[in-house]
């Protein structure tokens, strides 16, 4: 196993769990993908069938829509990743090629550092998801557990956390229905983890490539070289060209990542905003009528997950922009004005390129950043306010 593969080891486990690790595609993986897709789609269908047996009212729409949109987000991520599985493989190969070209031990150390950081982020998110799902299960079955422990013989009516219609006796087949919904939720969580952590790993490693470009710029010119500027002119030019080359590779890799998954991003942004707004309204409605922990848990979890995903996605875009900006800051800070004229010309071209910020562009309309995260939350709150005012 190469160092890069070791950095993606946890991502590999998550993607294998949903049958989408690009280097191990088999008939079993295809069947796994089909089965999980059918489970997610069936969860959406059995929520929408409520409108066939119940009167379609604004209250019912507002109760069903948040969870339907959430499962749609799960399905969009899953299908998009499957559709772009060869692109994911290509991006991994590009990162490996960049890693193989590095000879300087300090540059290799930079890639290792960013790879370890990405792996730590993945591990932390997996642990948070495991603890969160376990707590949710314990809270949901707490009353049943107490009945068994204290041998209480009281029949309780079971309420599903999600409004569904299976056209069967839901009280009689409660645990079968709950098992189907739980499997669908767990598949969705694993899909979100697999897609999210894979993107985190990609972006972190790309930030590492930008940091290598900064390192090369920073060490392209030093005082010893300037004293012997004529003799070292070719060496300085070569180092700057190498720095510009790997900087171009990092920007190309970033644009390639975004372009391959652009459709998924464009779908997830409006779905995320709509889901957040509706869950905020649903939570507000529940708290205004009665305090029921079991009814409050689904919207609270959904709000938390969506906000975290929005923040991480926008933070990664901001981090990439900042790392790219660091390349030009290092170009400003070196003693370029004391270098030979041909070398100064090379650096001036680089500085001219840095006059405009490099930003991740999604659909020509959206630029992930901390400012954009605040904008999404603000838009979600605005829609929530509009829905609440027309209640």
C-alpha cells in the first residue's frame, strides 16, 4: 500500500460498504448499488404514498416534505458518485502521479501531513456519526427497554419517527417497517459520510499541492543565490518554473473535481436550503404545540447534519482559496527585486496571475466560502420566516 492509499484507507472502507470504491468494481458491487438504491427509493415512495390515503393539506405537506427531501439528498449523492466513479478514479490517479513526482523530502512531508489531517477528519466524522446514531436508537427504544427491564406489561402505541404509508397494519408490522426505515437511514448516513469524507480528502490533498507550490516559491530565491546571481540565474528560473507548474496542476485538479461533480453540487444546494427551512418550521411547530422529544429528534438531527455539511463544504472552498492566495503572498515576500531581470519577469507574471482570487466555481453562480455559508443559512432562515408567517 502506497502512502497515498494509506491516507485514503478509511475512505476506501466507506466506499466499499456502499459498493463504490473505484478500484474494486465487481458484479457484487453492482448488485450492492442496485439494492441500496432500491431501498432509498422505496423509503421515498412509501412516504409519498401518504398522499394517496390521506387528505393533502398544507400541514401534511410540511410534515412529509422535510424527510422526503432528506432522502432525496441521500439518493442524489449516491447516484452522482456512481455516475462519476471513473472520474473519482482519475482524480485519485492524478494525486498519485503528483505524489510520485516529488523528490524533495520536505515536499513529501507536506503531502503526508495533509493526508494525515484528512484521515483524522474522516475518523472524527465517522465517530460522531456512530455515536449519534447509537444515541438516536437508544432514545427511540428507551421506553421498550424499560418495559423489558422492569417487566412492565403495558401495551404502548408505537409511533414511527417518519410519516409513511405501507398499505398494511402499521401497529402490527411496526418493527418490520421500522427496520426498513432504519436501513434506509443508515444507508443514507454511510453514503453522506462516504461522499463527504472523500471530498474532504480530495480537497485536503489538493491544499497540500498548493502548499508545495508555496514552499517552492519561498525557496526559489535566497541570499546566497542573489550574491552569485549570474551563476544561479538558471537555477532560480528552473525553481520558479517548477513552482508555477505544480501550482497549475493544483488549480487544474481543483477545477476537474468541481466540474466532474458539478451536477451533484447544483442539486444539493437548493435541496439543502429547502430541507433546512422546512425542518426549522417543523421544529418550531412541534415546540409550539407540545414538547415531545421523539417528535423533535428527526428535525433536530436533520438541521444539525445539514448545517454541518453546508459548513464543511464551504469551509473547504474557503481553505482552497486561502492556500492558493498563500502562493502569491510568498511570491510577494521573496527578494524578487534583487534577482536578475529574466527571473523578475517570471515572478511578475506570477504576481499578475495572483491579482484575481482563485475560487471554486459551481455552475458559474456559486463560490464555496465562509461568506457563502452565511448566505445559505440566511436564505434558509428567510424561507423559514416566510413559511411561518403564512402558517
